[in-house]
C-alpha cells in the first residue's frame, strides 16, 4: 500500500495494552527505523494492508486517534517522504537525524523518537568522525605560538609559576613566532632551524642551551596532550665551557660589609687590577647601601634572593630564620650569626604592609647596584670567561665586579662555611641542597683552597717560626 515507507506493529506492548506502530524509511541509501508515536491494540492491526480497523468509527487508540485518523497519518508519512526524496539531489545522502527530523515535521511531533541500537551506533560513529574532523581543522589552523600560549596557561597554574617565570616564558614565545607547524618544529630539521635562529641572534651557547631545554619542556607537554606523537629524539650538540663559580672571599665579603657608601656626587678614585687609576662618581647612594645590606644578609644566611625578598618578621624565631624556600618549597631553619642579626636589627623599624623584615629592591636593579658597589670596593680580580657565542669560542677577561649577582651571596656563604670546616651535611641543612652533586663545585673550590694553604708549610723556615 505504501511505496515510500513500510509500517510494522511492534511485538512489544506498552502498559496500555497497545503496541507501537513502527516505520521503516529508506532514502538514498539511508535507513530510518523508528516508532511514529501511535499505538493500537494488536487485534485491530491488519498486517497485510498495514492499516488499522477499529470496531467502530468512534473507537480511538491510547493517543486519542480514530482508525481513520491513524490510517490518514500513515498515508501522510509515506507521501511526505516520497515528496522529500523527489526534491533531494540524486547524489545527496541524508543522515538518519535528517530523516528523523523530517518524520517529526510530518507528524507534528515534538517527542523524541526511539533510536535503534544500529542508529545509535551510527550516530555515535558519525559524531566521532565529526569531532575528529573538527579537531583536525582546528589543529590545522593553529600555529606553534597558539599551542605555546595554551602551554603557559596550563603550566603556570599547575606548577604555580612566579610572575617572573610567566614573563620569561611569554618572552620565549617570540622565539617560536616563525614556526607554523608543531609537527615540523618537533623534527630534526625544525630543531636545527630553532637553534640556528638563536645563533643568528648572537646568543651565547649557554643561553641557547637554556632555551633548548625550554623547547623540550614544551614539546614534552605537547606529546602528553596528544598534539604530537612523541618528542623528537634528536638532540643538538651545544658546546659549553664550565663557568667559574663566582663568589666573594671572606676578606672581600667583609670589605663589602664594612664599606660606607659615599654621598651622591662624590668622586671616588679607584684602581684596576693592573693598578691603573680612574674615577667613578657615586650615584643612588641610598640604594647602594641597601644593596650592600641585602647582599651581605644573603651571604651570612645562605638565602636566595627570592627568599630574602619575602622574609617576614614572623619568619624570625628564637632559633633563627624559619622559612619555606620559594624554589624548592622546603622548610629550613637557619640560625642567625652576629652579622645577619645586626642587619635585621638595622631595619627593625621598617614599615612594611606585608610585614617584611628587609627593604626590597628588585632582583634586576639589585644586580646593577651590586656591580657598582663591588667596583667601589675594588673587588676587581681578573676572571677568565671562556664561552661559545654564535658557534664560535670567545675568551674574555672581566673584572670580578662585572660578574657579581645576587646569587653570589649564597655561593659565598657555602664556600665560607666549608672553608671554616663546617661539614657539608650541616651546610646542606642551611641551604636546603638535597644531594652532594649540587655541593660538589663548592667542595672542589674548598679543596683547592686547602691545597694552597698547605703550601704555606713550605715557607716555615723563611717565616722564622
């Protein structure tokens, strides 16, 4: 009776005692098998003519339709799909969802029809393919910097980056601006191009090596997120020369500690290591004096700049300093000596909304002031600095004050403590170092100092002892 649609009565009955009418529609190879939202008692369904024959004209089904109304609906569905198919392009294959929407439009139904297991599986497969296509299109549209922005936002929260780290990483993203494809960057050619760009900028190999490690971190994250299959195994050869450990000797530290900064505008006569005389005008005397105190405090306590800068009065106990280090999140107790206590007492009346124990100068500015300060103290021992830059070896001799930074205070503490015979185990409890490997450079320095001291025994007779 119906050419475009075939109707069946489901063998399963509802609580009303009536069975749902199902329709099977096939349009350009797409098949829909579902209920039409109407039920009839099975004894009134004619399976040959696919029509309903109620005993009277007024008899209705559970949905309130008479037999004539139900039969008219079946004709309407068949005719509706016949018209729908006739208007479709011959090559167009509709989806099951499109056929389901068409059935709802024909019947005026807003009720969701029941999907078969096959339809559910087909719908799930299509959804999966559509999602895959969406992700591939999104991936094709993203460049490396887009991924790196996502990396920053995710990692800065997960690892609780300091503001400075976030700024550094955002600056690093400029090194990736020329790469459109993450897959290409994660190849030997891509990594070589990345390293080549850094060399063309005239960066030192040590800086290049640091930025390469940042790249590996980013690629490892990308692999974990599924943006690349795995991190490229290629590792470039970046020649590095071990740098000397820059620290202040006890005499240099005490010279700095005792130094009285002249007033602004004072012209100070200084000497190079070779004895050549020159003048330097003092500027920012107050900042230089604060820098002296802050650096010496680090050198007398082993604190990093980051921990010194956030030290609060509440962190000072009868035992000493009780701090949680910013870098490693370790809790350490550092006893106070006369020098560190005197510096704290000097700033006992410091008014700070955060309750800070010491005046804070930014790390960058403090590094600048330190170089000027150490120059004024004539800490100018020549230091050989050999390094690779743009793939070429460079040899420089710099005065020591040019190489002093805030971290030299912590190094000075370690070297002094070991030189004085304090065991590495105790020093590590103050500094928070977790293993001997990190202490080895300092132990080597002390070993050389001991060897030099032993040479003095060779001059016993000359000394008249």
